[in-house]
């Protein structure tokens, strides 16, 4: 990760590739700019759940939904 400004972090693992940028808009809202130039606006609590969602998707499907 690389801090670009007070409100922006670039997520990068590839030395010469495009990397998503997370921008803090205010205390509750963030913007994600992906490798293709697309932007989405998400609430802080939703963004915090992304890591858990990735871990859940990597596990075999067991038919249960995960809730906060």
C-alpha cells in the first residue's frame, strides 16, 4: 500500500501494474477507483467487510449466509 495523500491510499502488489485507489470522502463514505477507471462509492462499514467477503468466497460453499 502507498499513501497518496491524507485521504487516499493506493493498493498495489504489482510493481508495474494499475492499482485500485481508496479515497476517504468523509467519516462514513469512501470511493474505490478500480484498475479500469470505474468508481464506486461505499459506506465505511461495507468497505470493512470486503476482506471477510473475499475469505468467504475462497471457502467451499456451505449454504450459509454470513452476517456482520
